[in-house]
């Protein structure tokens, strides 16, 4: 049974950092494409970062390039999103996603609020 559980969100001041975690169960993260999305109130969900299966190659939205880094720990079956130099516009609920066997799986999300 595929399950994704995010953690690590919170309130942070502009310029601060957070590291989000996504614990996966029911599958191996190395064999699956993994992604981070976010959704702010009144806005559509948007892709923030994605990691290819096997190679682990990453790609980022232009709005977060150079500030966010996605990584994985295959032994812990966890993917991470390191977020630095956070801005108020990064405020959103962040979701972990994987796509397997033509099915999209989502976690419950973790809230990130960037405010002074």
C-alpha cells in the first residue's frame, strides 16, 4: 500500500530555511519518480521540484531554482526538500507526490508559512 507522509513545515522568517521530509511506504523511492508540489490559498497546485527514478536527476521550478534542493535517502525511503532563502511568496501547503502504475499518490501535505 503506497503511502506518503510529509513533515517539517512551520513558520519561518523571510530569509530562513526549512527542510521538508516525505516518508514513503509501500514502494522504493529509487524506482519511482518523486515530486514536490505546493498550493497557496486561491491558487492552483504547482510543481516545485521533481526527481527522476534511478538516476535521481532533479529539476526545479524557476521560482525556486538556486534556493531549493531535492534529495533522497533510499535506505530511509525518504525524500527531502531543503528550502533556503525563503520568501513570503513561498508560503503554501507542500505536498509529496509519486506516480506509479498510472496512479498519482499524494501525501496530506505540510504547511510552510514565511512571515516576519
